[in-house]
C-alpha cells in the first residue's frame, strides 16, 4: 500500500500518524534522515544516498486480544509455530527533506508493489544495482524481522548477520547492552541448567556457553538445547528471537510501568481537567467520554502485556521449580506471534509516554487546555490502535 500523507496547510497540527512518524520514540521510529543530516563523521546507514533521507517506522496490523483468550493450554503436548508478523514496517519519504512535517509518501515493505514504489520514489531496486544496494535491501528485511525499532533489538539483529551499523543510528551505550544481556541471561540460566542438568564443577561455564548460544544459534551448544527441547531446526531462529525479545520487553516494561500508571492517574485527577474548562463546558462530557475510551484501550494493552508475562512466568516456574518441561517448550514454540504483539503493545505505551511528556512541556502547573488535552488524546488513540486502518489514516 502506497499512501499520500496529508499536507499541512494553515494549521501547524500534524495528523496523529505523521506525529508518530516525526516525533515517535526510538521504539517506533528510526529517523534516518535526521540522524544522517546531523552526522559530522561516520558511515551512513544505507549505501544509496536517497535511502538516507527517509524515516522508518512501525505500525500495528493485528486484530486480536491475547488477554481475552482463555485457551492458553501450554501443558498440551501438541504445539505448533505461529510465525505471523502483525506489525508493519514502512518508510516515510518526505516531500521536503528540510521540513518533513508538510507531508510525503509512506511505503509498507510487505505490500505487493513495495519494490516498484521504492524504485519510483527513492530510485532503488534490488535488481542489477550491485552488492551495496543488495546490502541496503538486506538491512530493510532485517528491520522488518523485528516488531519494534528498539536500539537493542536492532543491534542484536544486525550483529547476528555480521552487519556493522554506526552507533549514531542506535544510540546504545556498551554498558546498556551488557546490562540488558545480563538481565536476560539471569532469566535464561536456570532454564538452561534445568534442561541440561548442569551441576557440579564447571557448571557455571557450561551454563554461560548455552546462554551465549541463545544469542548465537550457530554455536554447538544451541543445537544441544534445541534437541533437548525437541525444537525443529527450522523453528529455532524464531524461537530464540522470541525468547530474547519477550525477556527484553519484560525488562523494558518494568522500567516504564510507573510512568504509564502515572498517565492513567493524571487522566482521572483534577490536574487532568482542562484549565479552561469553564469556556468549554458544552464539550466536557464528550471529553470525559474520550478519556474513558483511551483509558480502556490503555488498560487492554496492559492486560495483553501482563497476559504474556503471566504465561511466561507460569511456564518458567513449572519447568524450573517443578521439572515439567512441556509448558515451557510449548510456550517457546508458540511465542513468536505473542512476541510481535507484545512488541507493539509495549512500544505503543512508550509512545503514549512520549506524547504525554511532550504535552506536559506546555502545561500550566500540570494542567493543559481543552484543545491540548483533545490533541493529546487523539494522538493516544492513534498509537493505541491495533489494526492498520489503511489509506484513510495517512
């Protein structure tokens, strides 16, 4: 699907989706254009100059609620891989690189005519343009293989394929990467120890090698782990990817939980009442209804996130504490789709936090005007959507 983004005329306001593209958090937006323009040295992200003048973004395309499902029977011996990718990857090509807010074009990488549109609007094609352009398309495909644009997940994906990316595009410090890997490793290690019967002298080193195999499925220990859990070789990359991803989002959500709770609390508080409500009394009921809709959507997103973590924790506990590997094995094999839904649920809440924080920069002692609150809720509504709506939104 190729879409023409509405151009800004007299009003400085952006459409909710364009606002997300331009001002989104690093989880949902990779502003190649801005980063490249600000680089004084280093290696541009893409080899083709035109691709370094785009903005890459993620957008949801799923219509189910995990939290509404009561069929998560991980103790069943039957389990199959669900490899859907319910989040779209798109590139935004501004009409004016100096002012990307005035509009442009969006090309979704999985749409049928994506390559033709890339050739038309960016001037790149995967055919007959040499190894460098092939490398550019490989980068786009790698980005499309992860549900969000978090720097840690991007770096993990590129490292796995031996592709180096200038840190300017990741903004990920070495100690931050080590910290995340440590948190995930601590979660993984008891499972590895239980699965492989690690114990006695040398068990710590043995467990560490298996933890490293989760990051590099080509290591010999990875094949032993796959065999122990009776995971098919073709399923292993998705299984390991989902396992790392869910662990990453769990750590990320822990850091953002309080901020999301603060937004929900603000909407119900006196501070959440517009400071100019007396001049907008006739619209007060509509605004309150809008707030309730947003709160319900946020709570549903939270329920989806919590359901995935609850399933993960229960299956983890059954294996580590009770010695029953079946639920955890089935969770891993069926986790890829949940990982993708979890990815966008988590990043949508991060974007809500970003929208809220930007709005609060213009607050009056914690209060906003009626118009400011309505604009903020409209942007919330767009980012909390769970289904790609199509051309009408762009």
